[in-house]
C-alpha cells in the first residue's frame, strides 16, 4: 500500500500573522499552509534557518492587490527553523505550522 499523508496525524498546529521579516519558529518544524496578500508587488520566501541565512525552501513573487492561499501536502519540512522573508512592510502573511 502506498504511503498516505494524513493531516490529522499531527496535532498542535499554530498560526502566525506577520508583515515583516521574522523567525516564525526557532526550531525544526513543518509548514502546512500559507496565506499571503499585499497592496504592493510582493516576494515571499520561507527559509530553513532562524536568521535568513539558510536554504530557501519555498518562494513566490506576485503582483499588487493579490491574495493567495497555498496548502502543502505533504508539508514543507524545516530542520533548523522557519524564517519568513518578505519584500514589503504592507503585506499580510499567515503561516500554519507545527
């Protein structure tokens, strides 16, 4: 039987709403979903570090006045930490993680 991922197999999902570069989690974790919006052009990256010095695991660029919601199934795994890097201070980013 093929391995199947069940979202309910892990508990303790947290969310974090941010509008600036910041550490989402300073330890290993997983990102299950992310919602991003901005009135300006925006670049968003999720980095495997606590200070934006590690490896980019996910990123997107989009135009002003956009809203996107991404679900990662399976979730994106981070071994060091989860760091959010954004290109504007007008964005709203919500991250679902453990």
